[in-house]
C-alpha cells in the first residue's frame, strides 16, 4: 500500500476501479460529489467544504487520505468515521468476487468509500484525490464541481518533473461541462484554461473572488488563507451553478467549525504549552516553506525541531528551508518509506543543520521535551507519518 511502501504500490490506470464499481452496482452514480485535487491544501479544503455542507443540514460524506491514526479517518459521514464492522463486512463480503481484479489498497478503499456513501444515501460526498488526478482511483466520479487547490513540485517520479506535467495530471479531474475552481494559479494557469476549454467547462479562479470580510476559520496555519479563498470561491460557484442551498452563514459557520465538524488534525496543531509544541503535516518544499515562515512569527528562546522525511522527496531542497540555529532531533517514522534517521542526519549536516539521531519519533520527542525550557518552541514534522506518531 502506498502509505507504507510508496511508488511500488501504485497502479496507473482506472480499469480496476471501474471494474470494482461495476461489481458493486456503480455506487459512484448514486450520490452527488465534489472532487478535489492539488499538491497542497486539498485535505484542508475538503474538510472545510464538508463542514459547510454539514452546517447547511446536508448528510455529507468525506473521503480523504492518508489517515493519521485510524484507517477509518479516510471515510466519514457528518464527521463520524465508518464503523469497524462495516469495513470488516465489506472486505469479507467482496474478497472472493474481487479476487480476479486484484485491486490495490487504494482501489479497495475507494470502492469501500463509494459503496458506503451510496448505501447511507449521502446528499453530497467530498472526494479528495490520493495522488495526481487523471489516473487517481477516485477519478471515476462525475462531480458537481472540481477543485484544484494549487500546483507545486512533488511526487515528480510519478507525476512528472515540471510544473506543466504535474498540472496536466491534476487537470485530469476536470470533467465535461462541469465547473472547475482553481485556487493558486500563479504557475499553471494556461494548463488549466486549456483543459477546461477542451471539456467545455466554466473555470473560476480564486483570485477573482475576494471575500467581503475577514472570516474566522478554525484552521490556524497561515497557509490556510489560500485554502480559505479556494473554499470561498467553491461556495460561490456552487450557489451559482447548483441547487444546493448554501447561505453565507453556512459558509462562515462551516469554516469556523471545520475541526469540530470533521475531526481534522495535524494542521498547525498545538499539542501543548510550556514549552509550546506545534505539529503540521506539511511534507514538501512548498508546504514546509509556509510552515517555516510561520514559525518565524512565534516568540521563543530556542527552537527544537523533531524531523523525519520520506525517501522519495528532494531532500536537499527541503533541508535548506530549515533554520541552522535550531536544535534538531532526527528520526524516522515506523514505515518502510521513511528515510533512515542516520542518512537524514548526514544530509542535514551538509547544509549546516546539527542534531542527534533517535531510534523512534517517540524517543526524539521525549528528548526534545527534556531539553526544552518553558520559553522554548518545539516543532514536529517533515512527514505526515512523523505527525501521526506524535499525536
């Protein structure tokens, strides 16, 4: 499975997902949906969108990945995870008929989510892509709206090594005559405009929809400002182009209660005070640059960073973002994709970052807490999987 093993677990076509859906009676056709892709911010955007629909009284499905602590986080209705027995029953009931298809973990999970949403008769399902868009397992739906948050260099070994190639993969979720919202268009606008034109789909850019007032969102990272603009634009387009009854009050309440309504975690989350301890799932150059800029706004005597990365990232570019004056605690999350802590330390040393190696994320955090004074700041991150073990 990709969450543990990476690229080897990916199947680059939709044939299996389509075959699974056919065996299940095409559940993806039995509920309305919104499809979200992008390099960063799609999870936060998906949760805010779900919260808005929940505030408007709609029974709302939410499919996201990866999970942090519990596989069932990926599949929720009105903020509640799918029941364990529903997962077990689905696998036991369908294992034999799925045997010839040999689906991947992602394909199994998408089939489970779509079947669950159809069975529970949700009014709307917010569906986040796992990787890319064009060939992502989720890309068998015909949504009411497509959303692409932004484009940055990530997963270049699978999506392409240029912004244009990555954007083209993400643009694969744009459907025929279906409106699409684009969040940050600074580097790929032509790609999206061309694809939307080919599909005969209206395209809306968040930069053209300024919010009338400052909205108090409960997701606190500075990078959420961009996601909030994307969500506002999507809310506006849904009011224009669909029959969903989504008032401005629903929008305001939704984005102010995203955490409460959906149980989202790991986004500029403050784990404790004295010393203040912050964790965030940012894991690529673009995402980490936002987070590290925000760290500069914090007041502290000394900065302690518990850091772990996965193998397939551009480590040199990522490590150059971190401040040399911080104390580093190098570790590896307990999954095969993790970069070995000793290798991370060696790479970090080449760009002037100093620190010790620890046998686990837990041990690294314990040492950081022991070394930090009450006036210091601890940041835990670099990988979604490091954050998961910190929570």
